[in-house]
C-alpha cells in the first residue's frame, strides 16, 4: 500500500510539473536542431575502387622485389607513403597536415576481384573525390620512379655478377696455361655468349692431357669444371640482365600494364554525418532526464520550506 502511494505521489509530482518537462525537453530538441543544421558540418565518405586487373600474370616471372612492389599491399604502402601524400598536399594546396590527411584516408584490399578500395572522409564532397584522384595520380608517378630504381639496381647487380664470372673464366684459362693445356679461347667465347652451349673436352685438349701427370690431370678436370659452372652462371645472369634491361628501357609501357590506370567510372560518395537521428534522440533523452530531475528537486525543495 505504501509503495503504491509513493508511485502515485511520484506520478502526481510529474503531472504537476508537466509544463516544465515539456518546455525543457523542447528546448533541448531545439538545441539538437541547431547543432545538426548550423554547428555540425556534414561529412562525406568518397570511395574509389582501383582495378589492378591481371598484373600478377605480368609480374610473376620477374624479379621478386619488383613482384612485391606491384602486389596489392605493395601498392597500398606506396599510396600511404609520406612521399605520395606530401605531393598530394602540395599539389592541391590542402590546409591539412600529413598526419591529418592520413587520418582521413584508408585503404582496403578487395580480395574478391584483386582490387584496392580507397576511402576519403571530409566535409567537402567534391574535394574528397579530387584528393583520391590526386593520390592515384601521384602513386602512379611514385611507382614509376620506384620501378626504375629497382630495375636499374638489379641490372647493375647482374652486370657485376657477369663480370665476376668472366673473371673466373679468365683465371681458369690462366691456370690451364700454367700446365700447358691448350684451351682454345674461341671455345670459351662461344660458350660465354651462347646460353645453350657447354664446354666439351675436345680431341685437342685430350691429346694435351695425355702428357700430364696425374696431379696435373686432376687440376685440369677441376679447372674445366669450374669454367663450365662459370659459363652456366654467366648465361643465367645474362638472361636476368636482359629481362631487367628490357623493363628499364620500356619502363613506362610496362608500368601502365602493371599499375592502377583503370578507375571505376564514378567515385561513390555517401553522407556519413552528422547522425541527425541520434543527435535528436540524445537531445530528447537529456531533456527528459534533466527536466524530471528538476521537477522532483523543486518539489522536494518546496516540502522542505513548508516543513
């Protein structure tokens, strides 16, 4: 019985203060309207999908470092690099710092179709799209530079390796001459520049070997084997060098086949904020709670004064 009376008194108190409750709640709803329409800026998220196409088929037989550069994760690393984003800021005269720009963009690999999703959030819908286009453009330039650096470095590496193998062959020939083995230099030259040839011990060399001591014959066989290995290594390095050199010479054409030149025709843009429904709900709840508290407090205060 006592509990029922308390509930009745509570509801009666609220009914007496209904006007105050309504006014305060409406006031907070009005504040919510002002915040949504005049204070909080609209925010948008632009999304572009980069179609990488069949680039994996084109790079799978190339140097592993180049293959890594043109993987989805490799391209994302370049897109999100300081070099690319600083170029975007300077090119578009953005007021954002590098860290601020990084906070507004995100990248995601689309495993379904081997693509990359680029997202840019901000209050300017058109600017979001332009920033994405600038990121793509500057990534294209940066990838081209990186590809040239990679191919030049690898070509230099293979060239050095070929020189090393030639030096080994020359040293081996010199060693054979010390034991009076007549290894025709033409034979060596043919094998160095003929990738499918090997050095054979011909009749002339056999006749020379017959006059050697057992120790000298062992040295000849070992040295001949070293020459064959060096020639094989030389031809392997030569094949790699020619492949890398062809990429370096035709850098731009190959890059266009491998890179991100295809964009979806339209960049999707959706409004992400402010969340007006949530703001109105929060204003309504805050107004109700505060007004009910105020009505109960005033009723309690009046009772104290009467007593």
